[in-house]
């Protein structure tokens, strides 16, 4: 943060990524709450030596900045004070303004394996998030979600105690076999019984240490019945909406949700939603190398990738729903959980870090989804070809939700 930026922020005040603190009596205790909050959110900057007088912020300076910086590093590198040291030497420095000295602490956003960043040795009571200009305690559910993401274990690989084949929808499993068989008619998996097929897909597992064996989270999510899904995952919810009406009183024209009328597993959700997503897309006349009509475009492929990615990257143990919305001006995909890779890496491609690799494998056996991290690249390519505005990905860190917005607005003026 530069001198001019600090001076400008003094007039604007604190916000999502800037926090001013007085350090007249030494390092304030709230410094560590802000450091935790910034680390668990989008990162930010803490400026020590700024006093709040009424609604105004004034530069007061700090005494003995070298001593305060040493005290900062002693606590920063003490795991009893801060769970994980996330600042580097270049993140903490002294800045002089008008003969007074400030200490500037840049706090980077923590990686998923570092979160939650908590203080005083207590992840439940000591984990904070940033919300505009304030630092707030994370709820137990938010802390647990961060701990799940930090683990190296796939979220969909655990054996669900007390669940078995009876919790799966027979019609869904049969439909999977049929679709898989039509794509790979000679695949050896097709000769296996249901348990062995599930085992190969990651839907059934025997834990090597405990020898416990049974249905995994992935198996239940892909093939489960409604009652069994809700018994294992009480907040499980899928929601597809078509918001195509000009009438503001009509919230949707069509909706598919968990309502007792169908088996709402991920397999069925995909095959019910995808045809409706692409319905109405223009398909220009085109022949492949065998002179066969090509019925898909890159936009079809992009929407397929977006839908599959929403399902395999979601934190299905969250209390937030998976929501897919088809609008006249955009396709919108919401899934619980924040990004597991930096947003820049997502746009560049080549990096994949799925929460649910077994679900990913199941969809890939059906020819759906990319493992090499190129799925979002296909979305970007399709939108460029149509001259539509660039797709964008946004995280709501406070809600631990990710949104993918695929706008249908053209970048070319209508009179061109």
C-alpha cells in the first residue's frame, strides 16, 4: 500500500480490505482478530498508528516501531497466538508521513490448506472473517467447512456408516450402466455386479486401516434416493430455475427441486437439467468428417462443463444449496464452497483440484467433465466465439459460495 493510497483511505475510511488501528499503547489485541479475518477472506492491509476520532481517522504515528515489529513477529510466529504464520518479511514495513511513522501489515489471503487462520489456539472461538469494515467470529459451520477444505482427503470418499445398496435408486444405477455401456460397450466394468462396479467408481469402499466397508458419500450423491440423501446430508438441496418471464410477480417459469417427485441424486439432476439449459440454443448446419450432422456447438459443450463442474466442485456437506438459473440474459451457477485454486489459475487453465474426485470420475466415465483443468477454458472459448461478455467467477467468502455467471450480452454494439 503506497503513501498516496493510505492518505486517500484516511478520507474514505475502512472497508473490506483496509483496517486502521491505533498503537499508542503497543500492539492492539484486535490486530490478531483482523489478521485472522483478512487471512480467511480476501486478504487486506492493517495500518498501525492511525487514531479514530469521532468519524474521522487521523495519523497519530507509533512509538518505537522497531520494537513493535519485533513483538509482532514474535507473536506471528507463535502457533499459540496465530495458527499459521502467513505474512512474509516484505509484508511488514514502516512508512513515514509528515514526520510520523506508521507500521503497515499486508495480510495475504490464506490458501485452502492454511485455513482456518485462528488465534489463541482455538479454531472455534478464534476464527474470524472480514465483512466490509468489521471483523466477525466465524460460525461453527463456517469453521468446519474450512477444515474440510484444508484436509487432503477427498470430501466424497468417506464410508457412510449404516448405508448400503438399499439406499440407492435402482433406476438410476441402471440408467448409468446403460449410458456408460452405450459409450464404452466393451468396458470390463460393465461385467461387474453393482457393488464391484461402485467400488471401481469410488462409490463403495473398504477402509484399509479400520476394514470398515460400505457406501461412500460419492456413491450416495450420484445414485441415492431422496430419503437416504437427506438422512445422510440433512441440508442437501438442488435447485434449477428458469427465470424467463417479463412479469416481476412470476419468480420462475419452471423449477426442479427436491420435492419427493423424483430421485434427486446428481445423475438425475444433470440429465434433467442439461437438456433444458441448452433448449433454444441455435445450432447452425454443420457436418463432421463422416458427413454426419453435428447437433452441438461449443456453447453446448460449455454449458455441459459448467453444470458438471458445479456438481463435482460443491461442498455437499454445506447448508447452502446448489442452484442453477437459466435467464434471458445469462446462465448462473451457484455452488457451496469457495474456490480451491486461485481465480487467476482458473482462468489460465491447466490446474484441477476437485473437492469430489470420485464424483468427477463417475461423470468422466459418461464422457462428461475434464480432469486436466481445461473445462473453464472451453467455457471462455465458446463465449469468445459468440462475442458475448466474458464469463466471470465470484466468491462470497462470508457465505462460502461460488458463483459462475455466463452473460449472454454481446460485446459488439447492435448497430455494427
